[in-house]
């Protein structure tokens, strides 16, 4: 069987080359390092912190202030602000100058890898990588956009390596034009010590704060309040269940896309169609107490989904999760937990599934331990960082190998197909 460029490169590494890559110096870029960034921002923080604990050196660059900055300051060598990490079609000149400023600041230190978490940061990343002859690695948390901008067409093939959070995300990007050999799949992971079952007194305290009694069943939605996340589907399912002793808590920030007004209107519509007593908790900086107090957590996504952290966070806390069968969700709910999947957008099926699951404390009391063991076996942060570290090392080792990670022709075809699809649908 013919070996890939990666296998040939790794096979030819000398011991001296391996020693040079023992400590990796990374330039890490994130748009907004804070809780408003949701699961992606938290993943970036936890992965980079563990990489630093393993002896790697991290310089951090960001575009918008967030509440994680103080944490980054505790383990990063340097932290730099830049006006822009991405080009903006609405302000092409100012955003280009902002990206250039960020590139110049980032050249003050030498790096082995430029580590991106948004494909829209490709111009910034490839510019720094080219100037420093550094590998550029992009972590893919979502499926590709319907249309690639001109900067993506030009720079995507120059990315050294990609890491996808699920097989679904990898398949989507390969369909769009990436070469499969250049994309590693690394599922998200959590620290079981951080996400652990709660103390009974703390659980009771959280429930009292939410207005939920000890005998009531607490159903939780935790995520952005956007139609694609499906909170309205859960609201409809709860109305169908019609149990007066059940309570729904919706926790998450209003999504400002396409506008803040639209986001607020959607959040209000979710509350209106929910049963009486529903609590809109807003954005929680620490969502662990809510998981611990819950009887079931629901991920009713109707849009695309990469690999939602909320599933493994809640299960690590010993709470079962019900999720829609879309995107990377089925990759998290596997084995005997696959019975908690339902068809996306089907409120009737979700209501039926909730009635089965919510009695688990009496009918299947060992289910919480099963959920936690599922995470400990397959989705710990240690597993995740091991795989990411290996992907970063391979990127350093193969950086000088000639080749491109994507086909510009296929990227352009993806744009054309997306445009034709929108025309047929009248969008």
C-alpha cells in the first residue's frame, strides 16, 4: 500500500529531528477568549493550558477582550492584542491593516507552529507562517461555510495540517476541497475532575436558586439561543409532555446573528412557547452546577453541529443527554447511549424520549455512572491533548514537504454548487 506524504516524512525522521520538536513554540490565535465564545473558546483555553503544562511555549494573540484573558496570562509567554485577525468584506482596508498589524506583532518571537481555530484567520496565519517558515495548523470546529471568500481560496491550500473535531466535520471539509490525508480527527474532551457529579447539598442549593423543588424533574438546555440550536423544539416537546412537576431551564447567551434584535426576539419566542415555570437563566460563566442539578440535558440541534462539548460535559457530571441525530452528535452518543438520539426537529419523538429518560433515577439508577464512564473511556481532555500534540508534532515534521492541503478548483466548485443551490431555493 502506498504511503502518504505524512507517513513518509515521519518514517524518515532522525533522532535529532525528533529532539528538536520535543518542545513546540506555538502562536495561538483566538477571536474572543471568553465565555461568550461558547464551547469553542473553552476548548481552546483548556487545550492550550494543558499544552503549556506539558512544557510547550505559547504566545497568544486575540482581537476582542474576553473573561478568559486573565487565565491565559497565567500560562502564556506573551499576550498580544490586534485590531483584526480576519478580513472583513464590509471594511476591507481597515481590516487588512489590522491583520497586517497583528502579523507584524507576531513576528517578534519565533514559532514552530501557528495554531488557528477559525478558518477565517487564514490570511493572518499563513502570513506569519510564511514569514517564519512555521507550520500552520487549523482546528476545524464547524462544517465549511456555504461560500468561501477569496482569501480562503488563496490561503486554504497553504495550511500545513487540519484537525477536525469529528468525522462529520472532516467529511464536510473534504467534500469542500480539503485532502483527506491532511485532516486528523480529534474529538473534544473534558477533565472528569472538573466535570464531576455534585455534592447533594450543592445540588439542592442550585435547585433552590432556580426555583426547582427536590421532587421536580429538571430538564436543561445549555447553548446559544439561535434557531439552529433548536431550543424551540425542546420547548414544544415540554408542552407535549405536560407534566406539572417538570421544569425547563434554558441557559445561554442571545446569539447576535443576524442581529441582536433577532436574537432577543428568538429568545422571547422560546419562553412564550415553553410551559409555565420555565427559567431563562442567561449566560452562565460556570455551567457545571447546572449540569449537576439536572435530571437530563437536551441538545436539540436542527442545524449543523461539529461536536458539542455540552454532551460530554453533562455526561461527565453523571447526567444523561438526549441529542438530535445531526452532525457530530451521534459520534458522542454511541453504544447503549445511542438510544438517546432522536430525529432533528421532531418534537413528538423528543417528548416521548424525555418521558422514558427522565425516570432513570428510579428505573435505571446506574445510568449516571454509565454516562460518566463513557466520557472517561473516550472523551477526556488527556486523550484529546495527546492526539492534538501528536498532530502538532507531525505538522512540524512535515512542514517542509512539498504539497498542498486543498484543491483550489474543488473549493471554487463548492462555491458554485452552493450558489446554484441557493438560486434554486430562492434564497
